[in-house]
C-alpha cells in the first residue's frame, strides 16, 4: 500500500421526516427568491466574472449588504431577514448558476434562468446535532426563523468521516437529506508510483445482453491472475421493460393525460433501477479488484461518436445503456478504496488476439466469440479487457524505464 494519503467526498442520502414539511418548502422558496436576486446581480457586474467564487461572494456582499458603517449600498438586498450563512449559501449557488450560464451562452446553448428550484444547502449555523438518526434545521416559517427537529432514516453515516453541509432535496414522494461526507483515502499514490511498486492492473470492458462488464487482472509481469464476468443485464432489462409496459398501458388508457405526473412513479422506478444496478455492478467490480490487490483499473477510451452509436444500437435498457453511470460510480468507489481509474486509447484493441497477438479474423456477433489467425477463440469483450490491461502495463512501464534511464 502507498504511504501518501488523500481524501474522498461522497454524498449520503437519508430519508427525512418532520412535523412541518411546509416550513421546508417555505425555506426553499425564500432561498430561490434570493438566489434569483444574486444571479441577476452577478450577471450585471462583468467585473466579477473572472473572480474566483470567494472573491465573487465578497463582491456581491459589498454591493448588497451595508457594512458596519451602515453606508448605503448600490443594490440593497430586498429582504432584511436573511441570516448570514443562509445568505452566503444562496449567493454561492447563484454564482455557480451564473458561471454555468456564461459558459454555456459562450457556446450558444444557454437561456437565462428566470425561476430557480434549487435545493437548500444548510451552511454552518443553519443546522446542528446531525447524526444518522436526526438533525435540527433552521427553517423559515414565513414569519420567523425556527429550529426544527427532523428524523432521518437510512444507512448509518460513517463515524470516521467529516460531515459537511447537508442539502434538503425533494425526490417524489420522499424528502431526502443529502450529506457530503469527507473520508481519508489511505492510498492516494499516483500512477507512476503504482507502476513502480508493481501493482496489479485490471482491464475492464463493458458488454451487452446479460454481461454488464468483463474484467481481466494482470500482474506486473503480464501474467493473467483472474477473470470475471459481471452479469445481470438480462434481469435489469426485463425489470425496466415491465415498468415501461405499465407506462404504455397508461398512455393508451389516459391519452395525453397519461404523460407527466400520472406516470411519475413509474419513471421514478426506472430511475431507481438504473441507480441500483449501477451501484451494484460498480461495487462488485471494486470488491473484486480489492480481493486481487489491484492498484489500477483501466478502461478503453473510445471516440464519443462511436460510444453514442453503439449505445443507441444496443437499446435504452440494455446492459451497455448503464455503462456511463457504472463508470461514474466506479471511479469514486475505487478511489475510496485506494484504486486509481484511468483511460487507455482503445484504437486497435479489438484487432489483435490477447493470447498470441495475431489478427482477429472473425467475430460471431450472436455468441460474441472471436477467433484469431492462430485459432484461439475467446469472448470478444474479454479479449478487449485483456488487451486494455496489457496496453496499460506496456505504456507506463515503458515510461517508467525511460524516466529511470534519464535519471
């Protein structure tokens, strides 16, 4: 294991219940009104556009909040009951939204936001007594600020993690508290250090039909230590299609009224299925890599247009459909476990046999079996996973030797 430490921030989601949910909504409405004010103010002041978020926040406060001298400001905040940390949370959200608008508008893609529906992020002083079972939030009732106790349900928050500013998010039909947790990563060594330490490398290629992904683990000397297929794609597709059937029946019986809120619960089921399987597969891959002492996970990097076309051909609810989300979840889960995730140029990875290096001469698209000139037969996705791991080792070991020679 490396000696260099780092950290990872992950968001934990807990279901929230309270006696006055309407106060949470009132607080959010107040939050979004102030956010629109600061959003417009930021866009009116070009001198703030190139400042970092901290300086931009200071600039907005100078323009809208009288200081100790009570000197008249140019753009006074219309509300005098916005608490300090509540106001700063709003202003930071407005700055982020405005910067996003400026970036997108430069490319001709953005329209200015007229109404916000942002989740409230509770800064220090706006929440207290946060545990796995409850939290006290400072909420706006419409007349005054009030401390309200809320019950929390879900996974237990890590004891050794640093709990950061939570947010209240509405996920119909539930109200969720999202809590960022900062945890120490014991091995935060870089790619160069891992190659020098001769850590194992795992090549991963996403598949189709029942196979979400295929993994091949190679040791530093290029020997294959383990292979695994991560399955469940058929089950995922079947569950999604059953939900879609309910949506189609609803459309048929309700016509135009069958769209939108009428079928919201079905679309939420699709969303939860996507999230569930992406988390499950990414977690299985990370646990598999930990069991085989992997230090680097390598993915083949394809052209964006190629990936888009392949996913379109595979269908909305295929195993490949989840590949982007699996990769996203896998990256942070692997980092938490001290494993680095990298991309390797995919050019030519499918052309040669990983066993002997001969050219691939045929591929059976029904069985996904490929055959090389020497007669070796293997799964095409496993062949790419093996070649990905091999190319990773070859590229970076070569750089390592060149660096040692130069040194």
